[in-house]
């Protein structure tokens, strides 16, 4: 994998106070021994704000890239729509 991307679909009703921002993370040395570190084992390196029609691309130098969204606090039924993809390179 050489890069990952997330495209946020328009959703004008989303309110910033509901949270759910994407976080690109760096994991502690101890956390890299397992595939899914906890939030406590990571630090937020970049936190791009949610914005409709925004494409976030990030380089992945290893087979894993630590990123995620902390729980959102919107009303029942509130959601954000996104498309996620990975750019891969054939090693042959």
C-alpha cells in the first residue's frame, strides 16, 4: 500500500460539536508489536477537519497506517458518508 484516501460526501446537517474528526496517528514503539493499538498507545499527528467534498490523502510507508475516528456524539440517525480507498503497488 502506498497511500490511502477518504472522500467525505456532502452532508450539510453535520455539526462540528458532534465530533468524529479523522485522526492520523503515530503509534508508540510498544504498540507496533500488534496490529491494532489502542487510542492510549497513539498520538494524534494530524487532525483534518470534516468538510463536505473534502478528499484526504495520506501516504502509508508500511503495510499499516494508523488512523481512525473517535466516537461521535450526534443525535440518533446522524451519520457521515464517506468513501475510503487504498492505492496499491504491484511488487512483481
